[in-house]
């Protein structure tokens, strides 16, 4: 994991973890969790129940997927899903996205970080780069598949791999719970987008 991906993951938790009650267990699923130069477990709040998922055994992997397009978790069972530096390596990431929406609770969040540029880095393949409208397009795909998902915000980091960062909310009716956004204070970005109801 490159340093900007780790920094953006920390910023996500700093801005969004407050919406989950400290009275209940908050389950975090990290897809592509294998620790290669660090993992988001290091920035995940210690009191959250972190589960690392990957398609092969490795450091920081709790669950090994038999099928990279099927998550072995019940519907509406997870509070937060993370995917950092992983979607570019998925041949059909749009199928993974639907699985993520399936397992998320209605007010659950999906944090996506994927490069918008950079050299080929196969692990085991390198298929995609993500541009500013990628999150909105995934949101349309989710709605077409009967999920009421919405992009809370997205942006492209100005430096390095120019990470594309996007935060999805599974059900738009909970948008008023999102009182803090990364882009309220982060300025070293391009193509920033924030969903504001009624605006």
C-alpha cells in the first residue's frame, strides 16, 4: 500500500467513524487486506471489529475467498467495507461492488480507493484506472440493480498515484447522518464532488 492510500484511509475514518454508535459493535470488512507495505487495519479505530478478506493467504488475512466475486457474509451484516488499492486488480469489479452493497447494512458505508494513474503493477493482474466519474457510474450501476446507494463524496488526490477516493452510502435515506465530509477540509484534490441533498 502506498503512503497516500494509507493517509486517505485514515482521513476516511477521521470523518466517518462517528456515525457508528460506540454502544454497538461496528464491523469493518477490508477487501484486499493482505499487508503489503501496510494495511488499513493500522488506521481503523481499535474498538471496531476488523475483518481482513483476500483471495489468498497472507499477513492480515482473516478470510480467504473461494470466489473473488462472492463475499461469505450475510445480507445487511456489515457496517463499513473498505477496498484500497484493490479494485484495479479485479477483472470484474462491478460484480464485487454489488456484493459489497448486499452485505452492507442500510446505513453502511463503502470506502473505495483506486489509482487514476500509475505504472502497471500486476497482483496478479492490473486491469483498470478510475477517473472522476467512476463513483457516480458505480452508483448508477447499484441503482440499476435495486440498491438505493449514493455517492457521499469523491475526489482525485493531486499527487503520486492520484488516488481516486469515493465514499458510498448504501441507502440514500440515511444521508443526513453524514454530517462530516472529507472535502469539508481537504484541499489537495482535483475533481471533488460532494452529494448535498436538495442542492
